[in-house]
């Protein structure tokens, strides 16, 4: 049986913890346990008393209630807690897609759902964000590809890798077309809360009764090591994905559930830290990019610790990324992993000094390969 591998994850998992500096990550540098304890005002004694047994498999009632408060009209019965937003995407696609179903997926995006739809034997169709339109989709293409036989529409908003958030017009069009088709709409919103301008991106929750929202603590919260994500949908949908969840990881770790609950209660403090890092670091990256003139073109991201420039003289950015890894011991993310050769996704959520040092090391290498 043909299997579509997840090239981005294979690349990152192989190298991200072996290089000197990782610029392939899409979130801000993670909080330490002590940092989370201090930001969230956690009594360390309470953490020490957490029993290391099996957790409630869909997430404790308390954690699901905290998540539900982020989605007006939702209750804990609409929420399932998963091991990262990746598991939420997986069990959602597993639940909704059968062989031959039509899946319409925005591109570029984190290619998990792109690969899953093919591995579940769905018919994959994409609609593209247009670089020349500021990474907005073409309305005519959206209307053309979301046909009456579409089973699932998938988007990432804010977007990875571009850092763009959809305009209100694009958002409304996608919802209207999904509704007209009777399709499910899966919105991965894991970068929500990491907006440079401080304006939280509106959720797709509540826009349509078949809208499913996925999110988690990895990106905007800087807590990827907790491995806490969630999916929010109708109560019937929650029960359907819960049955698949029983076959995957059973449930989240008890310590992670406890810490995630505390993190959400301190959400404003944590997201303020994230936005401060982004606004301190983006000028460092943009100033560096400007030194290359017309050889690098890019658009300022709205959200996330990611920037997706195009290297105009370079066709094979996979080859460039490999040269950078070997010569500089630095990891960058090639555009091939998003279906767009010639682009590179830079993560700029590192500690500021580390980011500046990495860019200084990269400068002569980029000069060599871009000119």
C-alpha cells in the first residue's frame, strides 16, 4: 500500500536536537518548568502531589472547561484533549475521511493533513494562497474547488508557513462554500495568540455547525513539551473522535493536564511573553533579510515566529538547507516541505542573542549560494 511520508517531520525529528542552532522551529523558545511555575503562579507542592497514574482519557473536566471558555457557547462536552494538536488533526481526519472522499486543503500549510488525506485514500484537491496577493487565496479558485461533493475542507489560520491570517472576506467565502457543500471544515488555529499586533485572530468556532477547531499549547504558548492539544466540535463529533482516540494514545499525561490547566488560567501572561519575543526578534530577522537586496523577497508575517521568504536565485532550497546544516550546524526549513521550492521558512522565536548569532553565521553562506 502506497504511503505518503511526512517529510517535514522526518527532517526536523532527525536534526533539530542535533544541530547547534535550530531555526526551523515555528514557535517561540519554550518556557522552562520554573518559568511556567512563576508565570502561572503555580504552587510547586501541588505539582509534586500529582499522581502518576492514568489520566482521564479525554482530558480532565477542569482542563476541558478551561479550553471551552475560549470558545463562546462551548462546554467541556464539545472538547477532547489530545496529545498535541497533531493527534487532534489525525483523529479528526480519521473520523471524517473515507476512501474516495473529496478533501479540499489550503496550500501551503503544515502538511500533516495533506499527507493524511492521501494515506486515508481520499481524493486530494488544493487551493493556493497567492504570494502576489499577500498570501490571500483566489476567490474564484475557492469557489471552484469546494464542490457539492466535498467532504472536508482544511485550513490553517493563522497560516504556517507564511504567518498570514486570512482576511474577513476570505474567511467568509470559505465558510459559505463549505456550508453550501455540507462539508466539514477543519480549522487548525494553533498559531492563534501569537499575533505581532496583539489582535487575536478570530476563531472559526461557531461560524458553522460542521466547523471543527484544533489548537494546542505548542506554538503561541511556548509549551510544546507538554504535548497538549485539543479539538472542539459538536458533542456528536467529540464522541466520534473520542472512539478513535481510544486506539491512539489513550490520554494525556497527568502532569501535562495539570500544567496545561494552570497555563490556560495564566493565558494572558504567557501570550504577552510570546508577543514580546516576536516583536523583539522580527526586526533582527528583517534587517538581516534586507542585506540581500532583491535576492530575497518576503512579506512581513502577521502571526507566529515564522517568516517565509523567497530566495530568487535558488531553485533547490532543500539542497541549500542541507548545505547550511553541514557547513553551519544550523537547521532551516526548506520550502520543498510545503510544496514550494525556492522558499525557506525561518523560525525567529529563539532567544534574541541566539537568533542574531545564527544569522551572523549564515550571512557568508547565503552570500556564497545566492550570488
